[in-house]
C-alpha cells in the first residue's frame, strides 16, 4: 500500500512541477524582448552536500549592457564533469570570455536567457517531461489503489 501512496504523491508533485514549467514557457512566450550581446564573465561554482555525498556544479554568469546599465544574469543550466584526474571541472559549452546572444525581457531586464532554442524552450521541455511522468505515476497509483480495494 505504501508503493501506491508514493506513486500518487510523486505523480501529483511531478504534475505540479510540469504545470509550473509549461505555465512559465507560455507566459514568457508572450513577453516582449530584445536581443543583446553578452559575455561570459564567470563560471560560478556551487557545492551541495547530501549526506556523505558532495556535488559540485558550475553555472555560467553572463554580463550584458541594456538600458544604460551593465547587468549580470545566471544561465538556467548548471553542469560539471570529471577530468582524467577525477577532479570536478566545468562542462558547460561556455567558457569565460565567450560572447553570447542573449534574450532580455523588456519588463524584466535583469533576467536574460541565451537566445538558443534549447535555452528559450527549457521550461517547455522540462514541463512536458514532468507532466508526462506525473500522469503516468498518478494513473498507475490510482489503478493499483482501485484494483487492491476491489
């Protein structure tokens, strides 16, 4: 019975995450934006401890000039990899000094996204995957619940 409960719970959580992702994509799609040139100025290192495990990720930080001000924005994707010495190093396709095209939203000029299909549609892809996973888990949980009751 615990498995059924967890399937329903995780299905509902995944559905809500998927809904949020899809809603964010649809909302951002309607916003006015401008394209500006930016530059990668830093790969921000982030360390998280989970029990005995420590994970390290690197996030590209972009700097751009918009509306009379120099601004900074974090990339929506963080990543890392191991080198041959088994040290954690950045695995981003961006390196410090790279120039990038950024999409800056007019009503939120401190928020910028790399103007690529994958970055702009990131919330759509993640929302669709989470929604599908949530629906499958929820359906399986409800099916198991109904078949065990009857």
